[in-house]
């Protein structure tokens, strides 16, 4: 009898807890950010201590010529500075590594290497990618018009290019950041030609040491 009573009390507490959570769900509807100054200060503080990130990613590519988006999955490694690894694992095997001024691309049959210093566009895009991941893209006030919003889980910044160079690539860029730790949660890029790329980062490990071998293709 004593065990039954304890079990009933436990179940009752669980039901009350579930009921309270149902009454106070997390709001995922984005609304105008209340304090952009505080947000930018928090993001700036995060970027000064951010050294790298290892995580999984899901990429959805919507192209005008295709009826359905192309969905890819893989692993992402980023080390502050100029080191990035995109390792696509599904539905195909494909690796892109940016290591300082070099780009390595490997598919299932061959590996190619490029020198970014010979291509200004490569250099600019790599810089923009790094700035998206660590949040420093928001410092480029002269390149974008910004719109800030938030919900209970995330901060969102919509960037509309105003300079000729950025307009040549993007119609808009939207970044979302986790409220819990200010790390990047997603990147949404609308290209000038109408294609849209959305990347979501999951199971992130922030500031964990990453081996040099991750940024080398042998």
C-alpha cells in the first residue's frame, strides 16, 4: 500500500509538471527584438572568446530549376581564423576544406586544390562565411541594412545588402543565434538569381580543440 501511495504521488507530480509546461510553452514566433544594444554586446563578448565549433549540419538548397529542395547532411568543423571543413555525408560524399589561403575539394573520384589569393571572390566569400559563423558580420554596418527579432529560443538578424559588391551575390542573409549561448543556429541565404540555401547547425560543441588533420586532405 505504501508503495502504491508513493507511486500515485509521483505520477501526480509528473502530471502537474506536464500541465505547467503546457500552460507555459516556449514561444517560437519571432517578434521585434526588445534590446538590440544588449544583444550586440552579448554577441560581441561571445565572439571574443569563440575559438571554434564542431557540429552536424543540414543543408536545404532550393533552386529555380528544381521542383523540390536538395537536402544534404554532414559534419562541420570551424576553427577561428581561416579554417573550415564541410564534410557532406548524405546523400553523397563530398568534402570542402578551407585552410588559410587554400581550398581543397574532394568528391568520390578526385581531389582538387585552389589558391584563394588568385581569386578575389573566393577570398571575400570565405571571409563572409567566417563572419556569419562567429557573428562578426554584424560589424559590417556599411554593407547591410539590419532588422532584429527574437523569440523565446533564438535571436534573428535579417541582413539586406546595400553595397554593389554584396548585392552581386545576395538578395538577403538571415542569421539565427541560440539564446542559450549565442552560437550560430542557422544561416539562410537568398541569392540574387533566386536560389535559396538554408543551413541548420545541430549538436554543436563550442570551443572544443579540433585536430589539424581535419583541415588537411591527404
